[in-house]
């Protein structure tokens, strides 16, 4: 019998890499995508707001284009079961997410819409003030 694999996010995903490796990878990207956005800056406040949501184990980044074709990164918190914290789920009075069709079964008459949110990029580079200089951006510090 095959068992179903369940996503489990620990909050320890990802890891540090050496600067020379990171610089090589970002150079490869710049060479393959000249003139494209090379980085996104997210402010501490947005990141903390997402990470401080109850049950948040990490942040997921989605690549996106708006209706005008402009590139964006969209951020959302992620629960330990791998689901995004987008504010779409309905919760019982204790904050436990419930499917809308299951609300009546557990006696919840006034569901609370979860207020978790998603974030958008604040400073894409190049093209914004304060874009980085150095090894990762391929520009001189002087």
C-alpha cells in the first residue's frame, strides 16, 4: 500500500552559501537575462509581519506579472503543512481553518475570515532608487 506523502515545513529550509557561489549564480542570471530585473528588496516590516503570523513556518515567493506585464514577486507565509497563509480559509472561533462546506457540521454559524495576507515587492532592481552595488549585482562599489 502506497502512503501519501505530506509536506512538512520545519522553518529550517534553505541555507547559507558561499559568496563566490552566489556571485557566480547571479552573474549567470544577468548574462542569460540582460536588462531584466535582477533583485527584489523587501523591507523588514513586511517580512516580520508575514513571519509573525500564527503558525507561520516560512515564506514562499511566487513569480508573477501584473496586467501591464511588469514582473513581481508575491510573498506569503507558509504553514508547517505546506499550505500558504493567504487569508482564503475560514476559521472556527479558535482560528482553526475549516473548509466552507464543513462550517455547519461543526456548528460554526459565523465564520471568521483569516486575515493573513500576501506581500508584493517594494523595490525591484534595476530601476529603483537604492539598488545594490557589489558582487551579487555585478556593479562596482565605487
